[in-house]
C-alpha cells in the first residue's frame, strides 16, 4: 500500500468495484483533495501582502542596491567629463613616444578621455582617435604639434601626421600630411583628407590646404624646442663620428639663431662625402663676445670668405699687432676637437626626448581606428619625411585590429613594420604575440615601441622607456616600471 493510498483511504482491494467503476463517494474525496492541492499551489505563487509595520523594511534592501548601481555608473562617467559613459565594448590605447615617462601620464589620461567622450557623442572611431591625438599635440613637452623638434637649421619645425580608419564595410582608409610647418594640430589636416582623391599632402601645400579648411596655421612658441636643439647640436659638434657629419649639415646652421651660442666654422669646406665636416666646428658659450671664425656658416647659398680676407668684426686693432700680417682668430688658435667615441653608436641609440604619439581605439561595433603625429628626430634635414605618413609603416588598421609604432622612422619605413605586425595579428589573433614578434624584427641596437589593439586583447612591446596608457571596460591599464 502506498503512502498516497493511506492518505486517500483507498485500499487496493477496494479501488474498483467488481463492475469496474469507482464509487461516487470516493470520486468526491479525490476531487476535493485535488482542488485543495491546486489552490495551495496558486497561493504560493502570489506574494503575501505586506503588513503596515513591515511595509518599509522589505523595500529598503532593493533601494540600497539601486543607489549602489547609480553611484557606480556615476563614478565611471566621471572619468569622461561632460559626457555619457562610452559605449560598452569600446577600448582605447595611447602612447607618448620613446623617451617619455611619468611626466606624460596626465596628457595620456586626457587624450583617452577625449577619445572616449567623442565615442559617447556618437562620433566615429576615426574622429575619436583624432580627438585624443589633438590633446597630445597640444602638450609642448611631447614631440608632436606644439612640441615639434626643430630641424638642423634651428628655425624649421615640420610635423608628420596620419589617420587610418575602418569603415562599415571593413575597408580601411588612410590619409596623412608630411613635413607640414606652422600647423598646431597636423592630425586635423590629415583627418580632413580622409576619403579625398588626394589623401596625402606635404610641405607648403599641406599648410595651404589647412588654411583653406579653417585649421589654425599659426606657428607655436618654440622656447623649449630651441633649448633641445642647442643641446643636440653641441653634442653633435663634439662627436666626430656622428652620422650628421656625412651631410653638408654645417651649411644649414645659422650662428645667429641662438645669439652666438653655437658657431660653426668653415661651412663652405664641408660636403656630402666628407666625414670630417665637424673638424672645424667650434662652440662658444652663450653671450661670448668673440666673433665667428673665418668661414662661418650663414644661410644656405652664402659663400665663405677667402682664407686671407679679414672679417670686419674680427680685425684686431692696429696697436695690438705692430707687425703687419693677416688677421687671425683670437688666441688660443682653434684646433679640431679630438675625436672621441660616441656614447651612442647610431642615431637610434639616442632617440629624441620624445617620439611619435598615437592613439588606437575600438568602438562598440569592433571598428578600429588609429591616429598618430610626430615631429621627427632632432637635427633632421628640412623636408625630412618619417614613417607616420607612409602607408603601412608607422600605423595600420584592418578588421582584426590596429597597430602604431614609435622609433627611428627610416628603419620603420624600410621594414614596412606596421603592416607586417598587423598581418601577424590577423594570423594569431593575439595582440601580445604580434607586438612581441614585431620587436624581434628590429636590430637589437635599435629602440622601438609597438602598440597593438585587437579584438581579444591589447599589448605594448618596447625596448626603451615609453609612457603609455590603456582603457577597457571602465578600467585603466598602465605600464610597469621597467620595459
């Protein structure tokens, strides 16, 4: 006999009458019990009405949870001033160039905030990347835009900038400006060229285009850049093995740029094939009243005086030299500086105070974009074009992610490095593997930084100091102390 049988009072031998029918009394009992069970089940599904004394207590816990959620959302939104939280799934990564450290952290934070704020305003990923790089270009301590390094003549400040985006069809678009002078934010000019029949402009015509589309073309103050230029030039003068001596660089240097602080002698005797162009170089302290030696370099195209021709400012008083003879430089007689080994065997081992700045971004739809800007290395020749405006060299974007590189531009161009790193990302689906592989393609004596942003992860591989910052899912990611 089952437990149910006992509850119902139905015995096996009495369930069915000989006629095969259940008696009316037992049908009534069974029906009543079934109705009772169904009614209890329905009552259990309906929450009991709260009493007057307990009506506040049950609602207090959910209210606390709601407040906590609101506070968390407010805290996340506070990272992006005056903007809604960025779309879920978006990600950003930025760096300030080789040679930078903690001093660039504030600019990196502001750059990522500006980029995410643009995404929050339903801007495209490309516009968001440009907004972030504009912040970095406005920092005079970084080598881009406002802080662009001076060229070897001490007067020219030319910048490169580029933007690469991925459209809804998965097609990438690239635009850039090269060696543009007098533009505060060259990355804005590059953005304007996206999708145009001529996506790359250089030099004067890039600046002319900027003026036509309403972009500021006033040159920025260069006090800090002048100090960096003078330090770099003095270092080059004392290093007979510096690569700059293979060029007629002495003809570019104007001794009046720094009020006589740097004077270059015998500029007319240097040529592209000589390795001792700096042999007659002499540095004088700022404020020294001594005149330049015979043959001081002037602007390009000026001719040096003949060896015996006296300089009006350098001619000694007649009373000081009773015996007539050709004038000579003030004693002691200048002699070539003794060659000494350079602390840096190649220009790559002594990078600029900072190098290319860049920002990589991914929106909620997995569309990538990257923007970059650079002022080039110190003492570069006017008109020099680096890796940033060269397609596939300094930056690259595709359906699998974005890549940006900082380092010696000439080497990066030769290796077409950004495109190759992206191909590795597409093959492995790992930003870490792709960035690490890219570093291994560069000679060990070179300094390089490679940032990769993929669908699954983001990674920065570097062989020297490099300030960078990442943001993903409301969390900041910063580099460790050592590269």
